[in-house]
C-alpha cells in the first residue's frame, strides 16, 4: 500500500434516482461498529429526483451519530462505471467498498472487510452475500432466479474463489485503491460500462474482477460479509428479468476475451469454426423447438444459445479487438 494512502475504508455509493432508497442505506452505514477510519463517497449519476440533495440533508441531520465522514459529488455522464470511477478517484482511504443505493450492510460489514483485507494482502476483490427484502410481495419465481438480482451466496465456503467462480457481484465488493490506480496507469479501460440510468448494460464488476486476476490478485468470498438487498416492485417481473439476462449474455461474450488472455488460449479461426460446429450439431434443432414452443426458461435458454452462436459467427473481429485491448494494457504492466 502506498505510504500516501491512509488505511481505512471509503464506502462508494453510486445512485441514479435513489431518493426513496438512500435513507435506509445510509442508516445502516451509520449503525456500523467500526474502529477503522471510514468515509462515505456518494456519487449522483445524472439523477432527476433530487437524490444528492436528499442524501446531503439526511447526513447533516444524522452525522452526529457516527464517526464516519461524508462527501457527495455529481457525475453527469450516464453509466455506473463512470460514477464508480469518480468515487474511486475522490476516495482517500486504502479500501473501496461498493455499496449500491439499495444495499443494507450488516453492522459489522465494514470492520470485518477491513480485517480480512489486512490479513490477506493477496486479495484483489472481496465479496459477501445477501438476502432480498421486498417492497411488495415476493414473486413465486424469485428464488429460482435470484442470482440474476445479485442475491444469495456466491460460494459454498469462505475463501479463495479465483479458480472456481472467478468473479463477484458488485454489490458489497471491496477493492484496493492501489490496484485501481495501477490499472489506470497502465491504460486499462472498461469495455463494459454497467448500467446507464434505466438501461440494463451489465458486467462491469465481473470485468474488473478478471482485470484484477490479470494483475495476479485473488478473488475472495467471506460469508461473514452479509447485507440485505432491497427489491423495488418495479424490478420484479419477468420482462425486467429477461432484460437482465439478455444484457448478461453480451457481457459473457466480452468477458470471454479476458478469460482467454488469462489462460493464454486466445481463440483462433480454427477453434472458432470448431465451436460453431459443435453448437450447431448439439443444439440447433433443440433450441429452435424451445424458442417456438418452450416455457419461459426454455425460451431464455434458447435466446442465450442463439446469441452465443451469433457472437461467434459475426463478432469474431470484436472479440479480437477486445483481446488486443486487454493485451495492450497487461503487457505494459508486465
């Protein structure tokens, strides 16, 4: 850790129209049991509902109950990744804790995360797990699809998940500021941008985890890091779920470049043809049938199949461009 970066935790809250969600999120931060220095960096990402003003006023009223300090900023450029980067830049402490505006951290989250990162300097990204809290009634299908909402446990046991899962969802993730600075200094730029307002682009946090792996860092899960994820009623429908899953399909295509660079197995034209042949041989007829006559899950699986096939057939140049971008910055780091 750089000598000019003081030890502590900077909680990064990025919000888009989060006026109704922010008070509960901030309240759970006020209740943190901490010994470590801590601050909140709130970044308003082009909100139109007065989120920043609401948060500023709430904190002025409640700051007397906590030693945690607070700053807020505006990022007019839409995209969660841009808001996060502004938050990372403004953060003064060694650790960056990503707390979405609908995340309610347990009262030991910050201190436990700090202790784990101090004990294991090899960790690049640390994550926990969460339950859902519903604004309205829980849909009967939710538990089956909860992973798409970043709900549930990310591993069976605590510890290193670099070579198993390989990534964490962004909510509750803890990073080191020195790693973020190192990535920027060597030319790293996100290919994926996370969400932009109501648009459901996806995968920026997964991309960052694979970038950290390319730096030689470990990805770590610890079940002591628990929070609740507040679910607004407007997100709990199959149309929204389908949009999430479709966004993730593209994200997986982008992440493929990182995986292949990491394993030094960049896809050649020959391997690409082989993968296309295997997909067509093993799945074409089955997925045409599912797409036409299947239930919701079968149709979504078929959508994923055909998009994967499409990307392999028509986006090979894009894949190679993504590989090249990744290799350029990792070569300067090496």
